[in-house]
């Protein structure tokens, strides 16, 4: 029984269509406009569900964003204008893929710059310590008195 059930479950999982949160009353009658709306909504973030696009989210705010996007498209806005309207209204956080110019450029560059700076500081500090002789180059030899004391301690 289990041998038949496992492959069937895997097949159903792989063949199941993606479940969208778009309600039937939101779908536009024009298939071209609906396709544009679906494409755009895949790149817009739900402000309630972090890192989930508005097309997949069931949150009421995501529904409002989907409806607003469709209203802008039916009003004749281009894709860029519709997205710009949402960005103006909700900020760049609504974009799943933020822009790489302006103030965001600092955020894109800061991570790799900090990594490079950290590696540079580590290499510099390590090379200074090595030059000063803080890192031993050869094992130290015990004096005769230290050897005798060690032997005494080991015999106890």
C-alpha cells in the first residue's frame, strides 16, 4: 500500500498547479491586461507577508494592492507607470527587487565593502603580529633548572 501511495503523493505534489490568492472577482476580462497584471504582481511585495508577492498572498492589503494595480492598468497606465504609482504610494519596500541606484546603492555596496575591509584588517593585524615576533617561529628550549623542576613535578 505504501509503495503505491508515496509515488502518487509525489506526482500530485509536482503536478499540482500553483495556488494563487487572486480571487475570481479580481480577474480582468481582458486576458492581455490580466497577464500584465499577473506579471507585475509577481514582482510586488505584500506589505503584510514578508518576502511574498501580492499574487500569492491572502492578506487583505495584498488584495487591495492587486485591485489597485488592475485599476491602474485598466485606466491606461503602462507597466512602469502602474508600478511607479505603487512605489510612490507605499515606498520602495513594495518592490521585491529593489533598485540599485540612489540611496539603495549604499546598501548594495555596503555588504561587500565591509567584507573586504574586514579581510584587510585581519590580514594587516596578523602581519603586524607576525613581524613583531608574537607568533612563535620555533619551540623554546627549557633551561636545566626548569627541566629539573619539571622532573620533580612529574614524579609526584
